């Protein structure tokens, strides 16, 4: 036990004295949350809208007023002919356009054409959806006495009513950060000892392999845990992401995911002998799959079938499910036991595998 | 302890089709300074890894401090010290923290640790530097410190794998003084080296060629037996294909 305490103390010294890494560990989560919170949004604003209005009348002016009134659109140009749009789109001055026919007030059945720049498909479809919703609202509010056929666009999209994409990304971000802190840091710190030769000194000592592993990874569990608490606090305070379920459950599940990530880090370090390779391994083996396959950024439902199957093997996928459940839906273990069980099984399997890999390495 | 400290019998290690260590048999007496010589790739490090419990022998057997290295690895580990060619202290810890860490790993009491730390620092003349980070020490000092730390728990046998590589001649001499002091206290020393002048400092040496022991004995006896002027000449004579 004294030996283990000494190992733990040593690892804490390593962490505290490596200022650069410490700064990265502490600030990375905070900066990431801010970045994702403000920069990477699925909702759009300040959409540059062009309007083709050959003969403005009360109807088209009213609709234009509604577009400006939403706060989403900014009308950058009003042109008389549809072919003038070409140039605006080409130069990127307009992201969307609304084309009115002449005499709309008298003949609303002539319809309104909505065009969007779909070079970025997500933005394109969002712009279209917003524009349609503006037109629909106008239609609905129009006096029933007005003549003509109602234009009811067939497109429908369910809005995130407050348009908060932070609600979506914070859970995923937590998985992402824990993966960085846990697998990457563990893999690097273990391979560093291999590189410097201190690992051999530990291996010939009477320390048991589990003691060496525990001494190495326990401090990173603490670091990971601090990150979880930090991200939850930031999400609550800055982005007002709700925490509808149990905080305790969230923290326990966070701990479970940390153990899974750490074990992956140990596995990676057992297969590599230099810090650089370990870093590449951790990036390719854990970070990218977490980004791409966990449902953090891309919905799992929209992945092709083979990748969807692969995503089931990603611990982060289940963790994201759990956090979203606890934070946004406020559900507990009654509903979340399947992903929790999967995470538990993964933790057990990976811990066993990593301890074994550690043993085997002695014989290589 | 008297008698035999290390005993290897037909000790063999194969990696796939390659035989790194081929049926080596030798004894090292307690308190002896035993030189383990050989060219790069001759199998020295593999042999040491088996004797320290880091690597399982393919066949044959060996005992260290009276315990079988394959069957009682944990017991062996308690009684040995080890210093590899790569530096084995933590550079971002201070001298004192390194000593305390290894003292704790070998289960020494706090009193033992502080007593031995004081003695060790005084012996090396590092008392004033106890709280300096190891990375700020010159290489020679680090190596002497690493050896002293490997001896901290007073092991019965200490394995030194090329401990003096890259060190200047004066520091090498001081290093060997530390080795003799340990041997005088009854610690058995098995040391590998590239510096063949160092072989003359050993009580006995073995020369490994291609995984086998090609010569074994006291340096003086070996020179007479092979009619060479120095171990250096003998080494070249044996190692040349």
C-alpha cells in the first residue's frame, strides 16, 4: 500500500510539473465548450437573403417585412428580375432568395419560389425551412376574406423551438473531452515511462502489474472527473443546458466512461513504444471515432449501415446516449440500464484486455 | 549469505526461430563482481532480462538469491536491484523524491528511507543538491545516483546493464568504487559492459558470442588460457567470426 501511495504521489508530481500539458488538460475542455458553443452551430442566423420583386405590392412588401422581422434573415438585395440572382449567388452575396411573381396581392396562387445555396447542404435546408415557415406564418395570418388559394408548402420541419444546438453538443463534447484526457494522457504517460526506461525499473521491482497500472491511471481518473464537473458547470452556467435528471447518476456514468477510456489508453500504450506513436494511436483509435461515430456531430441514423454497426462498438456512443438522457430528458436507470450495462461490460472487457496486454509485453 | 548467488543451468531463450540465449550455464558466488561481456546482440540483455524475471526462459532454469526465476519471480524481485543502460530515475522528480519513491516501492520504513537517504547523499556528495531536479544533474552524477538507488534496499544481487555507457573515465572509476563498496558489503554484482578495461576490474568474466558462453573465468586465468595480453585481445579473438 505504501508503494502504491508513493507511485500515486509521483504521478501527481508528473502531472503538476508538466506545466504545458497541465494547461492543455485544464483549458482544453473550457475552450472546446466555448468553441463548440458559439462557433459550431446547427442553427443559422444573419442569412443573407435576396428578394426578386418585379412589382412590389402590399402582399410582397408585407412578406418582406416578415422576413426582416424574424431576425434570421437580412435582406441584402432587392432585384426586379430572377436572372439577377445568378450573380448574387455566384459571388456568395446571397445565401437564399425569395422570388415573387408580379401582382401577388391579387393572385396569391401564383406562388412564391424559395431558393437556397445548398453548397452547404445543412445550411441550405435550414434556410429553406426557415423561409417556408415565414411564408406559412404569413399565410395563416392573412385575413380569411382575402381571395385566392392558400399556398401551403408541403415541406415541414420540426424546430428546436429555442434553436439551442448547445443542448445537442454538450453531451457529445463531454465524451470527447473525457476521451482526450483519459486515453490520450494515459497512453502518453505510460509510453513515456517506456521511453525513459523507468518502466523497466518498476517492472523488476516487487510491484504487481495491477499496482503499476493503478498508480499510473488513478490520477488521470481524478483529472477526468474534474473535467466532467467543469464541463457540466460550464454547460449549465454559460449555455443554460438543462440538467433534468440526477447529477449523481451523471457523475457515476462519467466515471464509468473514464474507466473505459483509460483502459483503451493502456491498451494503446501496450502496443506502442514511443510517445509519438501512442499519440497517433490514441487520435486515430479513440478521438476520431468518438467525433464521427458517437452521434456527437453526425446522427447515427444517417450513417451507412456498416458504420452504424461499427458505432455500436464505440463506448462514446452509449455514453452520449446516457448523458443526453440524463441531462435533456431527465430519465434515470429505469430507461438507461441497457447503455449502462454495455458500458460496464466494455469497461470489464477492456480492463481485462489491457492488464493482459501489459503482462504479455513483458514476454516480448 | 554465502555460497551461490546466481545459478544458471542450460538457460535458453528463443524468439521464434532465433535463439538469443543458447543453453548458458554459469554460477556466480555471493559477493562476487561478475562481468558479463559480449558484442551487441550476443544475448547479454536477454540473459539479464530472464534473470530479473522480466522475460520467461524458453527452457533451462536459473535461480537468483536462492529462488527460481520462473517459478518464484516475486521472491526474486524482492532480493534484486536493477539498473539498465537507459537511465532509470525520474527526471522531473528531485533527488530526494526519487530516493523516497524507490524506498517505498521496496517497502522500506520511513525511518530506513530517511537514514539511507542521508547516508547515500553524503556518500555521493550530493547533500546540497537533494532538492534539485534530477534532469539538472550531469549524466555522470545521474548514473552514480541511479546505482545508489538500485542498491537502496540492500539487495542480495544487483544487475547492472551497461551502467557506464556514455560516461567519462573519471566518473567510471568513481562508479566502480561504488560497485566495489557494494560487493564488500556482500552484494553480488552482475555487470555488463562494452568497456573491456572494466572487465579487468571483475573477479570473473564470461564472454558471450552468438548466445553462448565462449569463455568463463578470472581475467588473469583467461588471458593465460588463451595466450592473449588483454581481455580486449581475447574478446576480439573470440568474437571475430
